[in-house]
C-alpha cells in the first residue's frame, strides 16, 4: 500500500442544478411584475376613460388621481407648475421721447406721431416693453418739452417734472398706484442748458422755483417715493445727443453750460443710486453719435430703430426685477 488517500471529485451537477433554479425563479418574478404593470395600465386607462365618459374634466381627473398623494408632495408639484404672467401695471414719467397721441393725459403735449419718424405706437420704446411682457399701461405721464426744473408748486403745468401736478398724476383711474414707474426725464434740461448744480440726491430741496437740475431731479424722486411707496421706480439716463436740428453727420452736442448728455446722465445715476433706486443706462444703450443718422430723426428724437435700442436696454433691467 502506498499510504495515499484518494480524493473524491466534487459533484459539479449540484452547482448546475442551483443555477438553473435561480434562473427559473427570476423568470417567474419578471413575468409576475410584467403582469402587474399591464393590469395597472389597463386599470388606469379604464379609470380615465370612465371618468371622461362620466363628464369629468381633465383637471378633475388629475385631482382624482392625486388623492392618495401626500399634501407636501402636491405642494411641490404645484410650485413647479407653470404660472401665468404677472399682471403688472406701468406708469411713465417722461418727455417728448415717450409721448404718443391718444396715450398721454389731456393737457399734456405730444410729439409723436405728428413729428419725427415714429408713426406707429407699436414702435415706441414703452409699447414694445408692454407688448413683450404682457403688462398693462397705467398712465403715460409724458409731455413734449418738459424739463425737471421749474415751479414745484404748480398744480396744472405739465412742463415741470418736479411739481405736484406731474408727480401726482401717475395713479390709475381707481387711484391704484402702478407697480412700476419708469422715469425718463432730463433731455430737455440738457437742451435748455439748465445748470447741473451740486445736489447729488442727499440734500432735501425746498418747494418753489427750482432752477438747478440736480435739485429738480432730487425733488422729483422724493415726491415719487413719497406718493407711491409700493411702486418700483426705475431711473433712465438720457441717450447720446447730437447737434440738435443741424444736418448730418451729427457731432456730440455741447450745451450752453459747456456740458454734454454724459454729464446729465452721470448726475441722474448719482442721484438715483443715493436714493437706492435702480438705474437704466440709456446713454450706453447703443445709440451713439456715429449712428444718430439712423437712430434719430434730428439728433434727439429716436426713429423706430432708436426706440428698439431703448426698449432693449429697459427690458434687460426689468428682467432682473
């Protein structure tokens, strides 16, 4: 005898039988799951079909199907659902650039469409904004030739932006304040060489004859903030302005104070920021002295192309609200 023990070979057939059993069980499981899914789909289809035949609306069917969903989950689903556009009302505090016949208050002076090159209200900067966003015009308080400076106590003069008449005329017919007020004033102060003064918006201004632009703009904003505390107020700088009324090509206009539109725009921005109001930069909106022959009719009043530049600049800021 050799003394060696012989080893018994493992029975491989057992492993094969186990694997086959597992596969068979998996197949049966899969078949059962599929059967459940098919039955569920048939049930849901019949349920929806039956509801429709019974006269239930699609919304009612949806709600019926959500009865077993926890309330907190329904809230999340509702928050993710698309919402309707906000019903926003807008008022404008402006001059000739924002006027259009039939859209400004009685007694105010219009510029478009009788003058310039904008003959369709849909081409104005403000109408473009309203149409694009689906908002509603509250009051277009714009008057051609209006300055910010003047007699602040006047109760009937549309040509002074800082007076009671102009600042108090932006509410709707029912007295409701607008959601948004867009202030686009200062072009005529520049054209009429109203001195800038040194008010940066931090110094209160007394009522009466206001002869400095900084004082007038400050007082105008103080009144708007006091009269419409719930309104969002946006301040526009003025566009680049060419030598008004002369032939093209235009050159940058310098007024009787030796100042340009950039100087008045800088003061508007300074005052607005000191009052924590957002600024819309129209001086840099794309209207330039070099393209004024296409974007303006006379170096000041925009063409439809110029209005488009203004609308785009205003729209970009309003999109951030």
